[in-house]
C-alpha cells in the first residue's frame, strides 16, 4: 500500500503537467464532450472532424484554438 501512496501523486503531477502543455485541450474539452462524445473513442482525427462539423456551435475559445492551428 505504501508503494501505491507514492505512485498516485506522481501520476497526478504528470497529468497536471500534460494539461499545462495542452491548453487547446482544455479550451475544447467541453465542446468535445457536448458535440463529439460518440466519436471520442475513434481517435483524434475523428474528434477533429467532428469539431469542424459543429464549428458554428463551438465555444469561442475552442474555435480560436482550431483557427490558430490552421483548422
């Protein structure tokens, strides 16, 4: 059990660092959940295609991230 006690905080710290490196993920997370839940398990390209399909309904932050990345 003590081993698990040390591993969990390391995982949490790593995931926090990853989130800081991917601000676009945070900007579009709600939009993906709202509009693209059905394709989430199909990979990033399916989610991106779904976001583009629902472009008119995306949040301003997510739309901005897509635009900044040439989408």
